[in-house]
């Protein structure tokens, strides 16, 4: 019943174990030595990144009349949901779509197709980042095991890339894929208990959903500017880590930074823990210590950078998401209880939002 909460506690315990092994007091000491101006800069950078994500979503919904204020608030809620569910960066998308459709009164198929297109546009820069990382690994004599993991994940990303195009173009293949996905996703949060009902409704709504997908995904304006914003957002995330290293007096090589970030992103696609807690920290600390040793990166420094990055990328957006959810009138405690009990399907989300 409390699977999500147990996973969260286990993740925190894993992080605590890592910090204990690395040196908790030393890590905290380095964090406290950083000038406050750096933290202000990092928070502003994160806010700007989240703002750009909302701008991209607004561009995708350019054919629909929606309030950017609500798009921004729902985007923040999406960060919050992503951070409490073990489904990578896609956990909050169903809630985002439903919440925006509810608040703006727009057609559900347009809202849901927009989050699918949004994920599609996220895959492009990740695939690009993975390709650059593989090239850097091959040209810098770095362990091929790291490259193999990134290559394997790149094929997974390519699959989702092709899947998104198929959903927009071919109904026959789309229905086959949807049936397979529903069988798999029926065990995941937000879909549990809803797969059969969705399957029975899918033929009715597919025409509208397909039309909305084509309108959004085949729009050159959306593809161009949406992809550009996605690339900028991922570049800013890398820049954030680079700034943290500068804050502790380390000029990390860009090649090392790109490889570690690409590997961490790839690994955190595995839906194991809420917000990839523990997985992200362990991966970053291990790889920064290994690949950044020549630049003077110690385990303590790697832990410091990783924990600060987590505070900025996880804790801050989560708090902002909770505040935004309350502002939108979402019963946050009710949503958390549904998530903890594994009952966060769309029907229960609707009940929580409407309550």
C-alpha cells in the first residue's frame, strides 16, 4: 500500500549511505563554503529553465486558446508529480494534460496529444546529447562499457521517436502499439485500473486524438521552435552543473560533463525510484569521481556538486509544484495519498482535482 513511500525512504537511505561513504561532514563543509550568490544564480537559472518548458508547451498548443498563466502553473505541478513517481520524466504528463483540460475547458484529446508531442520534442536533444557523449567516449579512450549503456538507451529513445511519428500518421499501427502499451502500462501509476476502459474508448476518441497529433506534430513552427527550446533547456541543465563546479573552484572539462550527464539521463529513464532518487546521485558521484579525477574532482567534490544539483533540480521544483497545485485548487494531500497507495489513475486524479 505504501510502496511509493517505501521506495522514497529506501532511496534516501541509499543517498545517506553514499554520503557516509564519501564523507558527510566534508561534503557539507564544501557546500557551506560556496558563496550565496551562486545559489541565487542557480535558482534563477532553474526558474528560467522551467519557464522555457512552459513556453514550449504553449507553442505546442498554439492552435488552442489557453492562458499562459495556467500553463506555467500546471508545468510546475508536472515537475512535482515527476518527482514523486518512479516513471522518469513522464510521470506527471497525464496529470498535466488532465489538469490543463479541466482548468481551461479545452478538448482532452488536444491536451493529451500536446504532452505526447512535448515528450517527442524532449527526445530529440537527449538523442543528440547521447550521440555527442558516445563520440567523446570513443575519441577520449574512455571505458566502452559506458558507451554501450548510452548506445543501448539511444536505441530505446529512437524507438520512442519512431513511435511518436507512428501515432501521428498511421492508425493501424498506432492501435497495435496502443494495445501493447496499455497492457504494459496497466501496472503503472496513473494507468492502473484504467487500461480496459481506455481500450474500449480509444476507437471513439482516436480520430480526434490523431487529428490533434497531426496538427501539432506536423506543424513546422512547433517542430522548429519546440526543438530549439528543448535543446536550450538541456543545455541550461548542463550549464547548471558547470556553474556548481565553478562554485567549488573546479573547471570541469566539458567532455566529462556531457558524458556524465548523458549517462545519468539514460540511467534515470529506468522507473525504479521516485524522481530517480539514489540512482541519479550514485551515478553522478561515481562517474564524476572517475572521469573528473584528472581535473582534480574528488569524491567529496562530486558528492557536493551532485547534492547541490539535486536540491536545485528536485527539491526546489517540488516545493514550487506543491504551491502551484494548491493555487490551482488541487488537493495535494489527496494526490499524495493516491500515489502512496498506487491508485493514481486518471479517474482518481480527476476526483482529487475536482475535490
